[in-house]
C-alpha cells in the first residue's frame, strides 16, 4: 500500500500542463450585462418622464384601494333575527406545550369562551349605506364597548366623517367566521356562545 502511494505521488510530481488544442470554434460573449441593461432602461424611463407617470399611476391605484377596499356585498337586513354561534372546535391533533406536556388530546372539543370573556360588541355594517352609518354612529362608536367593522364601502371617508376609529373586514374573514348573512349585524358574547343579531333599518 505504501509503495502504491509513493508511485502515485511520484507520478503527480511529474505532471505537466499541456495545450490540447481546440475542439471547435470559440466566440467572445456578445450579450450585454443584464444589470447594465436594466440600469439603462430605468435611466431612459426616468429621463422621458415615463417612470414618474407609472409611479403616479401606482400611487393612485393604492390610494383608491385604501379609500375603497374590496369587500363583501351583503344584503340589507329587512327583519329582525337572532341566532347563536358556538365557537367550539374539535382538535385534529394532539397539542403539547414547549416541554412536551399534553395540553389537548386529538378529538377533544374546545370552546375558547369557557376560558376567556370578550366584552366588546362587533358591529358589522356597509359603509356605502347612509342608514347603516347612522346606525353605527348611534350604537357602536364607543371603542370601550364596541368595534364598528365595515364589510364594504369607502371606510376611510366614513372614518373621517365620523371622526372615529373604524375597522375593515379584509377578505371577509370575520363575515365568513361568524356566518354574517346581512347587515347591519351585531355579535356579542353571552355565556359560552355568541349571539348574532340582525337589525332592520
């Protein structure tokens, strides 16, 4: 084994670089540096005023979305109705803490309202409807007891008009969670369930 290693090392010491020639025609790279191409295009866009126009267009689009975000179009309540919503869930897997201790076993029914109390009323309304805005103004602008949540409409303008903080249900997350069917509606905790009331105007 030692002899083989010595032979290999000796052979390597005697290795020399050798020009093996060309297999095919070679060419210099003709393409421009991509970063330089982008820099050049941006510089031309800035110089021509195209960049400023595009930035202005994007700014207006963002402002338009902020002023009137995409919401959920819900029918207006015509008859008073109330129903209960049970927020309980069934665990689909074992839940353990950071030390590996079991908190909840798979298949266990858990109701968060058994442990917590939520004292605020959630008031859902359409900010396109002047009657619903008046309803919100009369019932839900006290941030200690309520949260006014727009499901659609120009929420920023209404917030300025009312000079009060409002919320927006982006992507209809809360509407779907509570199964809100019409507005204006109010969600309140009672015991270990929520009561959902629909108010006709």
